[in-house]
C-alpha cells in the first residue's frame, strides 16, 4: 500500500503498491515544500494508514470485505467526522469474550496460542476467522504475555533482593584486611580523635554530624565528600557509630586515612554507657520484630510463590526482608538525644549519600521549634520519587491507622536530617516511636512493612520542618530516570533503594558521582579488587 498526494494537497488516495511511481512529488501551486515538510507529511500519513488498518480489521473479520479507508475512519470516529454518520459495528461477541475471566487452560502455552504478533496476524489472514475466534485467540495471547511479564518482573525483583541483601566479597575482603591491619600495625589503632581534640566532641560551636554504619567503604565516601566540600572543614566533627564487629576495621581505616583538619570520632555501640545499662527499647523491639518476620513471612520463596499479588506488592515484601530494615544501625537514630546528651543540634547522614556542597548553612535554618528538619517527598517534578504521602507507607485499611492519621499528609525523607536535640528532649518522640513499633508487632506487621520511616512519620508527626529540596535529592538507588546534570545540582544525593553504588547492580551513569570519592590507588582498595566499574 502506498500514498499518492495530489499537487494541490486537496485529497489523498491510497493506491496499490504496483501502481505507484518510485517517487512522490509534492507541490502546492508553483511552490515546492521543503524536505523537512515532505518528511513530516509522509510520517503523518504513514501513521494514519496504520491507524486505519487497525480500525478496519474488525470490519473485515465481521464480513465487511470492501471499505474505503477514509470512509471507515469516519465511521469509527463517529458522527460528523470525515462526512460519515455510520454506527460502529464491533460485534458484541468480542466484548463478551474479552470480558469473561480467563481460564487456566486458556493461558497455558501451546501450538494453538500465537507466540508473536506476527504469528497472530498471519493466522488471521490465512483462515476464515469469525469474530469470536479472533477474540478468543487475542485474549489467550495477551493473557499469556501478561503472565510471562509478571513472572519476569518477580524474578527481577527476587534477583535484586538477593544482590542487595548480600555483602559483596570486595567489601568483606576490605573489612578483613583492615581488621588484620588493626592487629598488626599500631598506626591503625590510634585514638580517634586524638586527646587534644576530644573537647570538640561536646563543643556546640562546631558543626556536628552523625553517621551510623557497618560499611567501611560507604562511610569513607560520606566522610570524604563531607570534608572535601566543606568551606570550614576545621569546624566539622563527624561522629561515626558502628557495631562491635566493624569497630576495628572502621578505626583502622580512619587512623590510616585521616581527614585533617576535620575531627573524626569512631565509636561502637557497646562504647555508649546508655546502651549497656538496663533494657534498651530499640534492641528489644528489633528482636521481637525479627521473630515475627521469620514466623509469618515465610522468607523470599513464600513471597514470590504468591500468584495473586501484584509484582510491586511482592517487591515491597521482599524489600521488607532486607537485613537493613532490621539493623540496629537503622534504628539507633531514634535515641540521638540520649547518645549525645551534651549536643544541641546535629545533622544525621545515611551511609548511602554523597555530600556535594558545604552543609554549614543548615545550622542557620530556623526550624521554629520543630525537632526534625527534612525534605518533604510529596511535591516535586519527579513524580516517581516525589509523590510519597502517609498512605505510601502506612496501611490505612487498618482502623488503628485510619482513625489517627491523614492518608494524604505529606511524607518526608530520612538520609539527611537536621535534628534539634534540645527541642527533641522536651517531647515524647522516642517513646511514641517504640509504642507504635509494639503496636505493629502485635498486629503481625499489618500497620506497615518497611523499615524505620513509617514509625518515624508517626513519632515525628507535628514535629517536622520542611527544608529546601536542594539539600536532599532522593531515588538514585531505585530508579534511573535521574539525570547526571540534575544530580550534580543537588547539595546531597541519596542512593536510597536497592541499587547501591558499591554494588554491581548500581546504575552505571550515576555511580561515578559516588566513585569520585574513592581512591582506587589505595593499597586496601586495590588489594580487594574494588574498581570504579
């Protein structure tokens, strides 16, 4: 089928391919159109022909073998279009077949179900196919493809879950080498900070940052990016909290890689007197939470075996199994006022962020007596990342949630938060946090499923101050639509999500924003085969 366009462009005729010359000359009066106009004209008419072909397919199957293309288009688009006033002739049987629920026998692969669109079109052309057969074949093919797509998506989510939950051998190697260095090299066992800088740890004239992590490499990137981009690095104090097993490797790294003139403190959880005295609510809640998850969730195999839930729901449940969401490093921030009783204000940083600007202006923000300065995640140009409300995290089908909170209230993000510890100490935020964790455990995790943000949304409700989105760009770890230019314009970028920059599943175009703060010539980095790509 080819186009013939009249010189006046007053009418268009569809001619058989054999009757068309090898070229089409387009002319209006004595004026020739530009090549670009010719191209767009042909592009439009090509699209028009494809559209007309689809619209006439049902007519042909229903027995109407002769139909002018523009006339059929007018009939399909309705009255007063292209001069036709014909009624649509889609057979009722097609609607009946397509609307009936699919049987399992209809979607099992077999020779009777076309495997590609080309096979389907060829089969429709070869046989004397009635409308019902057309609809049955089409429905079976589409249903089968939907099933295969669902299976593929779930497999992708499962593989990403496994990849993101595992410790890469390079990071394991780094921790082991640093632990060995700590035991054999006195320079890897330095007091951090040295005695002369200890008073700065409680001096509120400094800029105090807190980071909790058991990942040495990730922590080193946060620390390096923070200090390198600071306009007053001599006023920066970074408090690093880690667990018992990572303490020696973490101390060894920062002993051998000082970030002078910034002050670095490395402490393990067991070094905090407050955590070693009596019962600690966060630790008790974590133990109960882990028991409930193992008892009722059935692991990743049980989750992916569910044939009724949507892939996104399955992805969320797999994410809930991630060790990160039950890590003390993730929960410990709710006790910052007790951990640092002498400090008035701190900025808390996650270990999957990169600092790209001087953060000292955060101390000049007046939060009007609020406790938590955070970027809201319900307003922004990126609808995928910045569209989170309370209903995105909390289960409003549960009466306990529905009667206490507004589903359309704006959520906010962890990752880069300003905490006014003086204001916090005047509230019951920490107690409220633990109360709601207990309620969630009692309800078999039916109030929410993911991590520490949902109970924090509840605990900090009414105590959060919205700061400029410049200070915290999210989503670099779970969607690749973020451009490098946009990411480079943010003060802090956050690789929240599964595609962490130290994993092989990281997005290749965004990973260099993180790797630029890794010294790949360092002997520990080289020895563990940690590479930029």
